């Protein structure tokens, strides 16, 4: 018989829940506060824990965290009397399987217990089969390359999340490796034959999303069914239409135990919730375990290792890719770059360089000009001189060293060409032999335009940084306001509790000294007030 530990500081709640739950086949045990519940759970593990959030001395959130620390696989359902998004998301954040807001219907309670038991049985079956026991260190190392502190924190989070099947929200800019993390988590918690269903919400029509996620009866479409036993990976969650978001909540409630849900986004979904642009209940479902993936510029220490990794994956017609090296100066330029495209951009640049290089060692001069700091860019004269020298050498080679023939092709004096060929520095100026031709003038104007475009791109990148800093400051201010509002609510509740205690002490004094009847009436009012606070506030 499945067992459930009910934790609430009101005995009347125990009696009510026992009357509802026991007939459905559950064995019930009770505790009146978090500390006693923790002792009971450690003495005898229960299939489910149904805990109130407002208790003393240990509240429901603290109990949840303690239980998850002791047993990460425990299934906890939180009951809260406060219709606040903060308490709900806090419970899910620390690993609650579900939450119920008082007053709740009996059907909702039993449905939550049923889903919790399905999830518990799934965990037990997975453990018996030897699956879901975590991910090997070498597997994580092979997919998440680097040695920086930011990367180490990410690896620790992934290893911890690999032991559970709670929904995960991957937050990060495009190209930061969200899909790689999702695949690692799938490999750790899914059976070898389990499906990894990847859905990009930004590229699907509303009709496709309804058919794949919701289905005809709202119990899950083809993608949900395909993901059973595996992982459903939803990219760009912010692009889900509002109507689909609302209906997806019920699908997740009914089928959450059948697959692991991983969401990914590059925006602040919590801000969209505050602005009414994203469904709050869906956010609570998918954001229980948020993972922030750092941009590449925040983990620049990893770039040398990443360059070697991407180099080894490329193909060069002349050299073994493993033997191709980047000079320290070239690596320094790559490390200093802003990388707005993150890992994806770095992989493309390195792959192109390794695939096309004609030398085994790649120098900073071979890197795309946009990667270099502007102060290291050549002057226009130096750049044109270098391009001119390459062209002149090419013409001389084609003419087999015949300077007269080469001079005719180039349209310059043979004496100038011969003198320039003898110069060791190899520098020349077009003005020394002739004026610029219309084609050369056009090339010069094109180069100037390119320089202006690069400067504008640099300014755009700086603006992105400034916008990000402003966004972080705004997020911090909103968080402070929420914490302050929650504190004010807690203070108000504590004041009400103190008033009830005063009235209770007065009742005891009346009972002891003066009027037992009045004391009994006052005690009854206190108890009724407490129950109203618990169920109707």
C-alpha cells in the first residue's frame, strides 16, 4: 500500500485529509511540523510527502529543502494558503513535484497524489533497471569543454540534475550550448532507446504545435507521445502562442511523469510573466530548475581548449587537423573577441580557418579582420601595399619573371617594376609609378565602407553590453520589490498570530479565574479564525 506523510500544524487538517485519502488506498502518517516530519521520513521513507507551507518552527519550504538534501528522489507536494506566485515558484524551484493552493478541491488533491505515485513508481522502475543513476564525469567533460569557473559551475549543476527527472529550464544566449546540455541530461536519465524529441517553437506554426503538443483531446499530441520514457526538448519557449501555453499546462499535469521536460530560452521569461506575455502556471512548471548558461565572453579561459576541440573536428586536405596549431598571438586575439554568436560562432571561425589554411601553423594575420582589435588593424596604405604586392608577385609568376611582360599586364613602367622587385622591404606605393585607376579607386572606396561598417558593428556590440547591464539592474530591482512585499506579508501574518495568542491567553485566564463559559467561546473564536486564515485567505 502506498504511503503518504501528511505535515500540517492543525490536527483538524489531519483528520480531514485522512478521511479523504485513506479510502483511496493510501496509508497515512502525520506530523505537526517540519522538524518532526524530517525525523519520521529519515526513520521510514514514504512514497509521498504532502506538506503545508506555513508551519513553525520549520516551514514547508525549509522541510522541502531538507528532504531533497537527504533524499533527492523524494516526491513532495506542497500545500499553500497564499495565492502567491512567489510561494509556488519557490516550492517548484527547490524540487517540489507539485503544489496545491488552499482551498483546493478533493479531485485536485487526489489527482496530484495519483500523479505523484506514478512518478514514484517510474523512479523505482528506473532504479531497478539501472537507469537514471547519473552521468559519468568523462561524458560531461567530452560535451562541455573548458576549465573556467563558470564552466565548472555548469558541470556541477548538470551532474546534479542528471540524478532527477524534474523539468529543467536552460537560459542563455543563442549559441551557448543549450542543446548540448539537454542531450547530456537526456543521456543520463533516459534509457538507451528512449527518444529525444526536439521542438523549436520559433519555427512551428500554431497548428503544428497543437497537433504535436496538445493533441485532439488535450492529453498530449504526437510529440508528447513520442517522448514517453525519454525527453521532450522545447526550444525558444517564449515563442509559444498564448492559447497553446494555457492548454499545455493541463497536458503537463496529466503526463509529467511520462517524460522529462527540458525548456530553453534566450529571454527573461519571468519578466514576460510580469508583463502578461507568458502564462504564469506554465512558467512555474518548466522553471522549477533554472540553469543559466554563461556566454562565451564570460568564460574566455575556455577558448584555448575550445579552439583545439573545434580544430580536431575539422578537415584539411593537406594536414592532419590534430597537427594544426594556432600561435599564442592568434589564440590571444580569439580570446579577446566579444563573440556575440558564442560557441556556434567560434566553431564556425575555427573550422573555416583549419579547413582552408595552407600552413600548419595559423597566425593572427590569417584571422578574419573583424576579430582583431581596431588598434591592431593595418593602415589603409599598409593594407593596399600588401594587396598590391601579392598581385604583382602573382603576375610576375605568371609571366615567369619577365618584367617587361609583367609591366605591360600591370600597366606600369618596367623600370619601376624592376626597381621595386629589387627592394628588400617589398614596399611600394601606387602613386610612385602612376595614379590610381578607376578600379583601384573603387576598391579603395569599398575598403573604406567596410571599415565604417566594422566600426558601426563595434558600437552595436558595446550597446548590447550596456543594454544587458541595464536589464540586470532592472531585474535586481524587481527581485528586491518582490522580497520586500513577501516580507511585509509575513510580518502581517505574524502580527495576526500574536493577536490570536493574546486572545487565547485571555481565554485561559477567564477559564481559570472568572468565566469558563466566556473562555470557551473565546477559544472557539480563535480556532475558527485560524481555520479561516488557513483555508480562505
